[in-house]
């Protein structure tokens, strides 16, 4: 490995300010996938159970009520919405081949063809350039300009730093700015055994100490993890670890009781919950982190863990675990 190539970061990390959020549940259960409007309000929703029902949608009014039913018959997958809400990407029926194809729909315009269903949405570096992984070339990442439809390959997996042992799994996770990739090696049960940082521009591995149980934010180069009760983070450009917040009780919870529940596509919002959640009860604690404003908000008497947040942060989707799928409600969020 080469020496660490640390560089100055455009933004710095600092501890978050604690506040309390107010959550107002709206009437009616909503589905498992949702499309939000440019003003942050929910436009439409569909359910994921039973099989095939995801093609049946409801238009939703300002107070969460269902006002109109309609079909999206060509839909083959869940939808992915851009952080600012303008674009919706999905896999649908290809009218030419009869197979699957990837499309993008603009909320204020029409639908355009992006390619075969060999493209899997991975993230949104910015408002107009989603990243896709190729099904036919695993690990190869494409970036498509949704305005011009120009498709460029921004990452091809390099050889691993060392040979794998029998039964080990390996994969790369690319940051949305395509500047860094994290190589992960895990046992057959998914338990990570090593993580290495790869500099995409220089095409070399660099010396870096990365926490095994961490996750990459959907935008930028932000890596986040918990150490006991401490929520920690670093930018990969300088690898300077900072404690963002201390959440008492998280570190002592057994597996399955702590849940990373939501990350907004622009990496602004993070949601997590502590405590079991089922049809009859919400979690012991639910928290929303707003990285843009530098705060984390406790939700008083949470109905469920927050599984989705609207692009502007004014609406959230609290969820509970049910027998076949989650039970979801729409809620207005008020974060001081």
C-alpha cells in the first residue's frame, strides 16, 4: 500500500446540537414506496405486499388522505427518487424487447429510456447524475447525466490487496463523488474481517484505519459508525474522526435492537432507532440527525422508526414491523 494521501476537505465535521422534534401523524396507512413532490409533500404511494401490488398506486392529498387510485402497469421494481425530488428512476417493461429496461421520469415532464435492466441504482452524487452498478459487469459503476443521457464509467474494481481465503466474500463500495472506494472482505456469515481504502484517481490503495462496522453516506465521502454510545464520522479526504453525538444506551443494546433506519439520498438526514418495534409498539427511542444544520433531534413518544424522509425534511415515514411487510404512516416533522 502507498502512504496515506490525505488532502484538505472542503467541509469540516463538528459535534451536533441536541434538540427535540415534533412528529404529527397523518391519517391513513401509506405504502412501502413513496414519491414526494418538489414542495416536500407526498405525491403518491404504493404497497409491497402481496406480490405485484407495487404497480397499484394512490395519489395522496395534503393531509395524507388517498384521493385517487391509478396503475403503473409497466413498473418492475421499486422507485428511486433524486434528493431534490425532480427525477424518479425505475425498472419497467421495455416496449421494444418485452424485457426489462431502466427509465427515468421527470416530475414535471415525460419518461426517458436509460438502458437495459442491467443497471442498478446506487446513489445520487448530485441532483442530475445518479450512479448505477452494472449487472453484467459486477462492481462497474456508471454515472449518467439525466439531462443529456451521457453515460460514463467512473469505477472498475481493481485487484484486491491480498488473496482471499476459501469462503470469504469481497466487494467495493464507491463514494458518490467517485473519489474513493472501500474494499471490504467478510466471512461467509457477512462479518467483516478487513476494510481497505482505494484512491480511485491515483489507482492505488492507501494506508488508512477504517472501522469495520461503518457505512458510507449516500453523498460525498462521509464515513459514519458507532463506537459504544458515540456516533462517529470522518471525511475520507482527511480521515479525521469526530464524535458527532453521544446517544446513551445505544452501545449496550444487543444486536437487532439498534436500527439504522433511514439515510436521505443527499446525505443530509440520518434516522436511527433503539428498541424493538412491532405492530403494537414503537421503539424506545428514535432520532433524526440533520447534518446540514448540525443537530440531532429526539422524537418524543415515537410511533415507529423513521424509514424515509422527504427531500426537504418536512415529512417523514414512521414504520413498524408487521407479519408480511412494514406498516407505514405519513407524518409531518418539525425540527427546531
